[in-house]
């Protein structure tokens, strides 16, 4: 079940302040000497890279420390167990692996996962059945945008087995595609505004006198010719018509309602699906509680996602996002684009021991289908907007370290 995140809680400001302080410290970066050492460490030879790939893949599947015997003989690791142990020890010294206990095998560090994502992990694919289910979902889903976003978060959570986050379109820059006036009674009408980001805004209007459907249609036609292509906050000037006071009165009511919608200051639509799945992703109960608490705080979630995307990342692992309460988590994100313009964000939150290829594939496919569905749902009001399509949705790098 997908849930709309809570409005600001009393401790939300403190959480945001803590995240901002940690983010500032993270952005300062290491001294020049440390940075140079980090860059040299990212250049692993083929054998070390193959061993790291095998360790990460094995640990993702089993959640158990990986010993040399488990990966000897894997592709690129056709060497003796002694050689594998020596190379794993070197990877541990370089910060890619860690050994939780002296007698245990190794597990990946955040740095090891980052190298895996940037250099080793091939783009994953969903199975034919899963791809069919995604397309079937969007072919049959109907209703308001909020309902769509909530159900989409549930779909993505089911595909990945992680908590899914969907941040819906903001209305500040969304343009008006169509305006309709629907009569509810002789003196009451409903203003329906379809926006370029797929949202549909509504507001009831008290009419000054009994008004026919024909007069409402004429008023809507005039409003469309004047405000289409503008935004709710600056819809533009709607001129009065000569010698038709009754029509001008209805148009004036519509303009007032548009202004009220533009100044309403609607918050971001943020939906989290599959939160209960986080309980099985971590051993520590306190970690689960901390993660669930953050996912319930709307402003924190939005600011965290925006900061990650602003840095050009689509995958943030562990401490990379600079937010200590989620240091045991990884986030995989993708923008949702309508006609090449970013209209929202979709992603998953899970443990750093995440199946990254699968998560990337699921987020990409669901994000693309969501953008196409939102764009198609508003196509009837598209004419006259004067907006041109770009070549395609924006592309973002998976990470900041390493190379392609």
C-alpha cells in the first residue's frame, strides 16, 4: 500500500538541519592528497575488478561474508584460492572490501559498491513477464494524478522489493493546456484546469446568476484563448468582451478561480510504497525505525532527492548522500520526463546491499512509462501551447566516482 508522506512533523526542521550540516561537510571533500590517492585507487586491474565484481554479486544474493572459495573459478577469477585471498586482502587495504570478523570472509564497502555500479555492473533487465506487467499497469490505470502516483510507487516496490518513492510534478512551471467550465447547478460551476505536467486542478465557482451550459462553454473558450500556455501563477491578462456583461461576469469568476489555484502553494506530491519491506532489509531494528521515520517526512525526502539529482547522480550509496540517518541505505533515482521536460522523480530506497542492476532497470522502465502516461493523459489539451518537444528525457550519471 502506498502512503502519502506526512506533512511537517515537529522534529522535521531538526532533521533537515542535521542533513544540511552533514551535506556541507560531505561537499568539502578530502584534502588534495587524499583525493589524489582516491583517484589512483579507482584504477583496478582486470583480476581485482573481477574479484570485486564476484564478491559484490555473491554478497547481494546471500547477505553472507564471501570467502575466496566461493568465487574462485568465476569468470575472470580462474586462479588459485591463495591468489584470490591475496587479492581480496589488497582490495580490503584499498577500502573496497571489509572483514567483519577475523575468521569471516569479506563484504563490500560503500566504495566497493560504487566501483561495482560505475564499472562492473552491467545494465540489468527485467524479465518479459515483469515488463508486460508494467505496460499492462499503465495501459489500464485511470484516475487522478495523485492516485496514479500512489499506485505507481506500489508497482515499483513490488518489482524491486524495496521501498519506492514517487515525487509528483510541481506546478510552478507547468503550463496550462486547457480550461473547462462544467455546470453543477444554475449558479455553481466547476473549473477544471489541465496542466502540462499531467496534473488536473479543480475549483468550484459560485456564479452571479443563473448560467446556461452554452454561456459556460463560451466563457471557457475565451479563457482558453487567453491563458493557454501560461502558468497558474501567471496565467496572463484575460480581456473583457464588449457588450456581453453576463459572459464577462462568468469569465471574471473563472479568472478569480485561476488566481486562487495559482496562489494555493500546493506541496509536492510525495508517495512512498512498500515501506514495510524495509523491515526485512536490515538486521538492526533501530536502523529500520530511522529509515521509516525519514521516509515519513515529506520535505526531507524531497530535499534529499533534489540534492542527489542536482549533483548529477542517479545512484547514491551509503554516506554519499551526506545524510547520516540513511547511511546504511542506497537510493536509485530517475527523473520522470514529459515531452523532454523533468516533471517529477521516481526511485527506490534500500540497503547498500541492493541489487543495483535490477533496481536501475525497474526505475528506468517505470519512470519512462509514467512519463509517457502523464503526457498522453493531457494530449487533448495540448494544442496551442507553443512548446516544442526535445530529443528525449534528460540523462543522468549513475555516480560521481570512477569512469564510464
